[in-house]
C-alpha cells in the first residue's frame, strides 16, 4: 500500500513500493488518486521524458498534496530532466501553496538537505539571471515565512533558513557583478 494525502494506493505488484516504476505511476493514476482528481495520462507531455511527469508537474502547480506526496516519494527513482522538473515543480509549489508544501514535507519526513535542495530549485525563467533569482528566493522565503501553523514551524524554519543562506550567496554574486 502506498499512502498519499487523501488517498491510499495499492500498487499492482508488491515490489512497486520498494522499486517504484511506471507501473506504480499507472496504479496511482488508475486507482485512488483518480478520486482526488489526480493525474491524467492524456495529452501532450510538454517535453518531459515521461507523460506521468508532465501530468505530475501540472498537478503540483495547483498545490495538490496527493500529487506532491507522490512526487516526493518518487524523487529517488527519477533522474535527469524528470528529476529536475519534479523538484522545480515542488519548489514552485512552495511559492504559491506554501502551507500545502510544508505539510507534504513534514508528512514525508524530508531531511534538511532534501528540503533545502527543493526550495533552492527556482523557476526556469530566472536560471540565468542572478538578480531574478535573488528576487525569487526572497519571494519564496516570504511566502513560506507567512505560514503560521504551529505544527509546521520546524519544517518552515528549515526551508526559510536554507533560502536565507542562498539569498546571501546570490546577493554577493549580484554585488560582485555590479562592480
């Protein structure tokens, strides 16, 4: 059994949880997640290697915790562009749905390193723009800082602390570029 926010999924094969594959994705799509408006395998993959990743990142943009739980659980099985896209989508979830993001982080027991890796993954639009990245980091830290649910304070502080460190690094780069 695979536990996600608001749904329980039983993969088609017992070893799918130990070694998640596209079969697990398909099981999640076909079973319980369908009840919480989960992913659709129909349509354009948006340049993703996997149609499931395209659907997953699209769902994360809407702040859906079920899909975020799935995404976090499957991060160790992803690689390359799919790993980057899912990590970036989780980071962007922190911008627009910070409380949902933090609930997922807490529920999935992410360690400090993983939390900070996710929140440092910024939108593609600012990848080559240090000043834009600095703005994005400040906005993300501000969004997360506004979460005041007492049960989420520990994970919130880890995420914000990581962003503050990143902000300092970027500020030094931006200042150096001005000189």
